[in-house]
C-alpha cells in the first residue's frame, strides 16, 4: 500500500490501535518507522492528530545506545552530534500526519453539521408544534416550553456572560424561585445550563418589580393593580398571626433593622421605625424593645372565586395589642381602600377575644363607640333578617361583615374532639376520641370513611381529617 496514493483514511483506520496499528504502519510506511512509533509508545492512530514530526523523532536526538541502529536506518548524525531524518522518511511521516489531521477535521465538521441538522430538526418540530398550538388557542396561552427551548438554543451559541432571557422566561423562573425556594432553584440552575437566569438576576427583578415586601408597609397601590387583574372592586380582608423564631437582621435596601416589634400608633405598625446611625439608640432598642415573636399577616381576597389572595401587609409583632387597635387598623384599611376605589366587604380572623371584641364594637353587638362614626361614608349594607329569626340578633345596617376562619374553627373543633383531657359537648351529650376509636374498630370504612391517622392528636393542622370527621 502506497501512502501517497491514499487520499483519505477510513473510520476503521482511525480506530486502529496496538498490534493492528503497528502492522498497518509497517505496511503503509516501513519497518523502521513502525519501530520508531513503538519506541515512542504511540499505540493508536487517533493520537497522531495532536503530534508533530519533531515530537516523534525527538527520542533520536538523545544519545541512547539501544537506538544507534535505528538512527542509522532513519537518518544521519553529523559531526556535532545532531540527528537529521532522511527526507524520504520525513515525507512519509508528513503525509501520514496530514491524512490523520484531515480525517479528524472532517469528523469534527461532520459532527458540527450533524448537530446543526439536529438543531434545525428540533427548530422545525418546535415551530410545527407552536403553529398547531397557536391555531387552537390564544398566543398568551402557549405553554412556556416552546419559548423556553428556543431561548436555550439561542444561549448555547453564546458565552455565559452574554446569556439573555425573554420576559416570559424570567417570569417563569421567578415562579420556580417563589414556589420551589432558593435551594430548589439553585439545583435546577446548576443542572440546566443556559436554561434559567442566575439567582442574582432574579433578586434584581424582584426589587425592580416591587415584589419584595417591606415590613409594616400596606401595599394599597399594588392592591389596586390586583383588583384590576381580577376585574372586581370588592374584597374581603383576613388577618392572623403565627409564631416565629425571633431573629434581628439588617436590611441594607431600607437601611433598617428587622425583627424588633414595631410600636402601634392608632393600631398601625410604624413603617421604617428602626432606622438609625446612632449606636446608643440601637443598643437601647435591643435592651428595651421586644423582639418579634409573631408574624402578623393581612391578606386581601377578591370576591371572584378563581382569584388568588394578595398579601396586603406583613410585620413582626409581640402580640401585645387591644381590641381598639384592631378596630382602628380595620378602619384604616377600609378608608384607604375606598380612596383606591375598592370596597372592603368584611374581615376574617381567628377566635382571639380581642378580635371578637372589635367585631362586636364594629357591628354594634350590645355595645357601641360614641366617638366613632362608622357610617360617615353613607355606604352601609342593609341586611334583611327574616322575621321568624327571633333568635338572631344583628343590626340591620352594617359597615362590614365579619367571619371567623372556617378552617381554623374546624381544626380547633377536631383538636378538642381528639383531646385526651377534654370533652366536646354537643347539646346534652359529650363526645371524645374514644367514640371515634370505637367507630373505626367496630364499623366498616365504607360507613365512616375514617382512617387511623385521622385520630392522631399530634397532627393538629390536618384539615383533610376535619372533613372526614365532620358529619
């Protein structure tokens, strides 16, 4: 086989290694050059793509006694001790390396072309699916998968610092961050290269779009946007507090300290109250002011069933307030909502006695505040109570409606029912956990639909159990 008559190496030739590789070189070149490859421990054809002739013959420039015969066969040694490769052998090696590198470049080119064809096929399939979806629905309803894949391919052609993301992809990434949390988002970002923006970009997006909440701030301007999105100006407001772990932190954006219980003025927590550059004032706060042991949350909900709730305000609290603070807080929310063109229908809370007292005062239930006019806006409700409801006491005109959280009430009834130290009275009868245990053990599940985990008193927030235990 003459190497100069060979135009291209085949794939089988490129995959040769060990003895097959040496036998091929002996036939293609000559025995002496094959021995040189063996001396250099070059064992496969593909490795020649990154090797030069000087690297191959470098061993012959060193004074090695065992290679004297090979040196005489392949070249000449001058009087100054330098080795010179015979021109014919050099031409053979150059031709071999050219063929190997040419084949390697062709393989890379074919690989890139194949990737491009696959990419074009994906684009065509994506475009076809997009057209089918667009013809059957509105453009706004197109699944995020299509623009997401398209965005990924565009980013793969760029360096990391030039990645770009459409508005729809940024909103999708923001939802992943909100629902999944920081750890979940970072895990997806690491394992889906170029698919999701960096988490610092999301934090900037949150700040620019006012998604970040500031403690004690009532977001009435965003509440107006929320009502527009739901196309309903009537809202119901709920309020509750949950215990939290006390922790004081510094917020650089608002230049204030978070975690201290903000004082109430007319029932309202003071916005950005803990801002100071005086160390002594800061020390007095730490020594004298309570840390927040509860998070108080105000939620607004449009009367449309399909609309999501909206966080109106959140702040830390020491749970030290009175019924009049609650009432003033509600009136503030009511009046500010009217300014925004919204009508608060009512308020919902748990069974705290201070909330119940505020409800009684506002609904004039056996009590009324003489210095507080609830009807100055002339927009009260007229409630028609049936005449036969002699047992139902309520004023006909009401500014608000009130409701205790039904899930909260149902959960409390369940916890009382499952208590081992208390009985739940129903008329002249009492019921406790023993009655439910007897029911589960003596009757079929088809009759009561209960399972043993429903009777676990430690699971105090199991609302699904409440539904099964209710008659």
